[in-house]
């Protein structure tokens, strides 16, 4: 899932980008958790300062009250990961953009083909980041790369985390982990009340079970069989 903001004081531009974005999300089979439009840089900053974050922001450079470069600097103070695609009718901002880590520069009027190219590149960049899963056990904090987690197993009040090299436990609830991983855009499937698996490390998907990369066979519960297949194929690009 991806969270997107569009900020430009020209409603014609925001409307155009919103239409193009919805089209490209569908074509690339990407689920958007948020697609918000702002016509004021101050409104976007206020919203972000109220504990809201975005993965991708389309940002006009020339805006009243606060220009896009100043806004980007303020956002970068707390979020170094957000991807900016800057929008402008002029090319003379390249030097000013370097400190705020520009990813792409989209010229007005907006070209549909270039928009699609830039969006796909931005999505790949967002998902390139190596996320970690953190958990506590006996007052010690551990972290493990999400790409190494094969599955989580719930047993009583304990959750077991199974990786390619170890199996450890910590106190927790699988429902909470499922929400947390979804917020990190990690592709995990809840195949059973007791199992949450890493879809990327699944070798075989059968109607009744899955086989993981470590050779383990895990059963899919009866009430989840149809939903799991539909969810998995939506993940595929």
C-alpha cells in the first residue's frame, strides 16, 4: 500500500494528476492507502505535522505563502524517506532542489507518458527500502529485516517469529502485527488464525496449504481459502 499527496495551488493541475494517478494505480495493480489533494502548502504541512505521513508527494515549486522547496525542507526535518516529485513550468530550480533530495522533476504541461514513467520509478524506489521488524523479549529490543521473516505463529499470548536462521518468541497479538506490517507495506498473508506468512517467501500456494522457503507446510483455514488466493494475486505485478 502507498500513501500519496498532491500539492499545487492550481486546481487544473491537481485534477489532472489525480486522474492520472488513479489510472496508473490501476494499471500497476497498486493499492493506495491514501490519495489526498492539497491546494495550499500550509495545509499539507499542517496535516503532516498532525502525525500523518506520505510515501510519495507531488509538489508544486511555485506556490503562495510557502514555496515547494521551503515546504520540502520542513517535511525533510522529520521524514528522510518520503519521495518528492516536483512540478514546475521552469527548469531553473535544479540547484535549489538538491538539498531536499529531489527524485524526479515533472514539467508543466504534464506529459502522460512521462508521468507514468516517473510514477513507476517512484513506487520502485519506495519499495526498495529495507524495512526492519522490531520486537522486545525480556527487556531487550531486537530487530530483524522483514525480508528474512518467513512467518509469524501465534500460540497463546506468545508470537513466534520464524526466520531462515532462528525461531524466537515475544509477547504480542497476531492481529496487531498484521496491521503493523500492512502499514509498513510488507506483503504478509493471514492464512490462519495462528499464521501470518511472508508472501515473498512462499514456494507453493495450494488451495489447502502453503509451502514456505524453509520446506515447512502450513495449513490455510477453511474460511480464508478463497480470500488468500485473491489477496495473493493482487500482490503480484
